[in-house]
C-alpha cells in the first residue's frame, strides 16, 4: 500500500502514524490494570469511534488528508 510521511494506508483506509503510536501506548497502559478496572458500562453518553486515528479527506477532490484526533494534514500525490 502507498505510504506517505504522516499517514499510512493499510488497505482499509488512511491512518495517522503518530496517533496510532499514541493510542497503542495508551492501550498498553490500560491493559496493565486488571480487567475489573478496565471494563465499564456498555453504553455511553459520549460514544467514540473505534478507529480514532482514521484520517478523513479534507477536500472534495480527495487530495488532502486530515487526522480528526490531532488535526495534522498532508497532501497525497496520486501519481
């Protein structure tokens, strides 16, 4: 798959490299605690996406990616 400086594409979509790294570290810290302390209610008033680092297209012609988590952008060369 095509890879650029700030994002990578795994075949299912574009992801922010930095946020993926940070989310991975957070998950490692969460799993350091017992399961009893990690699990909570199944429903939330403030639902969040499972893929927080999945990038979106900033423009209609799909040239610029933006990370919704950290806000960084990068232009994708489609050549």
